[in-house]
C-alpha cells in the first residue's frame, strides 16, 4: 500500500511540471504548441464475479414404503459375546455365538405405512457357531415364512413352526413392522442436511421404541438418560448405488433389561452404527449398516455380586433383486 501511494504522488508531480502552468499552454515563436496527448490505454476487461459453489443439501428419509412382491437379497453376519463376573470371578456365560445368514426375500404383506409384516425367505445359508461348533440351522432351498403378531415375529417352514433355537436366531436377524415408532421418528430429519452436519435423535421416540422391546425391565429407560446424534458423513456410490452414509452414536444410562434373577443396581447401553441409504428417497435399490451394541450391568443374584458385559455386533445388507 505504501509503495502504491509513492508511485501515485510521483506521477502527479510529473504531470504538473511537464503539462503546463497557471499561465496556460507553452508557446514557441507565437505558435501555440499543444501538449502531447497521453498514450492511449486500453480499458481493463471486467472480471466476471463467480459465486462460490454452495454445498448441496440432502433430504433425509430412512424408511421406504415397499410394495407387496418386492424382492431383495439379504445378508447378515454378526456375533454376541457375554462375560459375567460373580464376586469378582469369571462365571459361565450362555449365549455366546456368531452367525451367518443369506436369503432371497419376497415381501408378501405390508402395513399401512408400507413396511413388511410378512415375508418369504428362501434360505441360502443360516449357520451358527457356539461353543466352538458350527452347525446349519436351516438348509439351502428351505423357505421360511416370517410373520408378526403384535410385537413378536414368528417363523415357519412347510406350515410348521421352526425349532426354538432357530426362531431365536431368526429374531436377531429378521425385522418386521411391529407397529412401534418408525426409524424416521427416532433418527430422521424434517429438514435437508449437508455433509458433515449432525442432529439429535428424538429421545422420546427412542425411549418408546426401546421400551416396547424391554417390557418388565427393572431399570426402564428414561428420556433424560439418553444422548444421541446422527451425522451425515458423505455421499458415495455403494454396490453401484448413489448413496448417503450416516454415523449414529447413542448413549443410554441408568437402564437394564430383565435378566432372570438378576437385580441390577446400575446399567448402561451404547449403540454405534454406520449406515447407508440410497440418495434418492424413493429408491429401494439397497441399504446396509454395521452396528455395535455394548451393555454393562452391575447387580446381584442371591449372595453373588455380578458384573455383566455384552457386546453384540452385526453387519447387514439388503440389495434389490431386479
């Protein structure tokens, strides 16, 4: 700035000395000599103003209405790990397992909001590993009819209910509309969101959904003990589908489910999930998620002081069959 000011003052002085004085133009021998014209200068070409590109905003819709007859390939893998300390010493923990599931699914009935309430699953694989042994709970080619009554799913093959252990495994994997609050009620957003933007879960809706599956819980969940947010992470292409990826983080304190004779004194449940959905809010092309639920409960059963920890992880993908 100082250098520019110096140049401007010098130029003004040169014009004042060389272009004349108060008496007017200089003359030579009575002939008027016109001052030399300053060299023509071209006008600078105006530079067009470029508006910065505004980051796009995306509509958020988690649940998509499905028509009867809609078909998709469903894969699910996961594990459950339970550890129990009784009076500070390890105690046998039932229920530790891993699973692998694959099926071709056809929606056979939907609720008023377009979610499946009955499905036909043509099994490709359902295997479970527990206590070091892997076994197939269902054979490839078997067809499982999944239905829901109230809040409980039921499963049948060839018109007969499946065995109890098979039903318990399928309930961990298959999700039908049990009439509880929707995922949009809990995790959705009524306004468009930009990449990197976060918003809070609806705590009241989360409690309503969660407690419907935890009837009789000795430490029921309360809204003031919930903290959770969803973040729109990125826009990308997954399995050939333009998609939005999300991160979900939920922390729940002072909560414990019903666990037989256990009388809990404290408890917490955390849920972390990475999920993706088609960018097109009407698309049923596919969806997927990887989630991890961690539970910690302290309490007692008779004379024993207990510390119970459970970690359940699952990865699921649903891709439409064309």
